């Protein structure tokens, strides 16, 4: 159970990060939601594909489902509580 929670937590964080990244690109609404989840799904699938080649690990499509639960939870929470008046400013380090 703890390992499955790890899958959910890791991909929750990935969902938050992809949401933030695509939000900076100017996506909004459904497109932001779909782009974030598409990237989470792609990473989850490639992670399981990679695990199929590692002798000490096993790959499972069920793990992709747990990964998606984490990513979907992040995207749903962020889309529900998003603040439309907040502006993200980019600061140059130079």
C-alpha cells in the first residue's frame, strides 16, 4: 500500500509541475488540463516500459493507473482552485 501511495504522490507532484509549466505557456481551460494529463500519462507509460527491462523491477499497467490518479488529482485541484487574477511574472537572472 505504501508503494502505491508513492506512485500517487510522485505523479501528483508531476501533475502540479506540468500544470505550472503549461500555464506559463499561455494555455487555458481544457487545453491546459489535457496537455498536463497527456504528459503525466506519457511519463507513467515510459516509466513502466523502462521497468520492464530492469531485472529487479516489474512493470504493471495497474501502476500506470495509480500514477494517473495522482496526476488527475493534482490537475483537478489546481483547476478548481486556480486564481484568475494572479499573474505569473518572469524574472531574468541576468
